[in-house]
C-alpha cells in the first residue's frame, strides 16, 4: 500500500475513533447520573488551577495590543480609538483563541498523561473488569469540567485584557481612563462577548475528546505516553486554529 494512502487511512480511522468516543460520551452524559464529586474535582484541577495562566496571558495581551494599536493608529491621528480596538479584538478573537491554546496545552497534556498512564498500567481494563464504564468515569467528568470552566476563564480574560489596555492607555499613552472606558462600554455588545464564548464550547469539546482518546489509545510504556501527550497538544492547537476560522465566518454571518 502506498504510504500516502496509509496516512489517509490512519486519519480516517482516527476521526472514526474520536466520533465513537464523542457518541459514547454523549450517551453517558444523557443516560447516567453525573458524579458531582468527580466533576467538582476536575473543575478545580482543570479550570481553577488554570487561572494563573489566564491572568498573566490576558493582561499582557491587552497591554501589547494597546501598544501596537496606538502605534499603528498614530499616523492617522486615531490613537484615541485604542479602547475600541482592544475591546473588539479581545472579546471576538484573541481571548477565546489564545486562552484556549494556553489552557488547552495544559489541560490536554494533563488529561492524556493521566489517562495514558492508567491505560499502560491496565487500570482502565481493571475498571471494565469491575463493571464500571471508563467513559462515564474518566471522560464525562473531564469534558463537563472543561466545558463549564473554559467559557468562564475566557470571560475573565476579556475583562483582564481590557484592563491591560486601560493600564497602557492611562500610564503611557496619556489617554484619560474615563475616556478609555467610555469608548469600551459604548462599543461593547453582548453579541461580541457571546460570539467568543460560543467558540470556547467547541474548543473545550475538541481539547477534551482529543486528550481522552489519545490517552486511551496510548501504549508502549512511558515513551508511548509521552508521544501521545505531544500529539494531543499539537493536534488540539491545530484544531482550535482551523475551527476558529470557520466559527468566525459562522458568527459573522449572523
């Protein structure tokens, strides 16, 4: 068989596996009772403990964006419109995508490493032998935790990014803080915020399903778990960037 055909076949097989896992996860969410203790633990582990990354990333994104925007608009005499540029860029695009990439790298790698270690040490087989459903025990709590917490983290990142732009506008660009915030609230609409949050739901599902699937398919000891973890980070980042383009076109259509 030609190697290109083999690669295509591997890709189709991988997509089929992800689809089956998504179907089984959906069935488990609908048909079984949620385990709130596992869910709360995963929300803390995957969501709350990612707040420091969100804080640093979003504030400095807003600061850099304000600097670059002011530099670009200075020649047009439009430096005063920094607030509008920071607000739209953060809420519609930068916060959802960059925070999903940062949190996705941390969360996806952690999920794959944890589940992959369980798989190579046959703990998942032990769950099946005890009559437990690995999808309900391992995948559902993580998927729900990321789906609940990632939009909240992005919403916080929106506010922190705008605050970062406020700091640069006030202390370096000599733009009055009240003037900056008046432009922010004059332009900001719920559709801008919710279009970004809508993307994060898809990003959360992609990150979790890819991480869980690669973890469940990991083999070959520690080396295999390492390869699966790397593949998760790379693939989830690519999926986020590609899907962001199509989701942006979809939201702009409305």
